[in-house]
């Protein structure tokens, strides 16, 4: 349940998702996570870092081995979300 508590916090999964493509600095993360405040971003970065999911690097923040494995685990969820969004769009276009 500790993992669910961590990942259930607002912006945590989004930060992990953005780091799947490679290291990013805090400013780049702020730009990609539209709507997150800098204080919340830094709080999540600290939490994810202390949990061993991300680490600081010369390039900013990056996923650790555990974080990369989590990123791979999120891929099927992303695929499901795309399918779901397409179904929602079809339902909106063709109401019953």
C-alpha cells in the first residue's frame, strides 16, 4: 500500500511518465506538467527520490532502475487509456 500512497499523490505518476523519455531539469518538468506548482513539484521530486524511483543527475532528474521498471509497467496503462479515450470519443459522436 505504500506504493499506492506514493503514486496516488497528485503529479507523481505524471513526473515519472515525463522522465521515461530521459532526464529532465525542474524547469522542463514544470513546463511539461502544466498546472503543477513549483512547491508541489519539488515535494514530489523529494518523495520520489527518497523512494528510490528517481535520482538527481548532471542533466536534472532521471529514473533509477526501479523507476525505469515502473515506467515499463505504466506502458500498458497508457495503451489502455488511449483505447478508452477513443471509445469515449466515439460515444460522444454517436450517442445512444
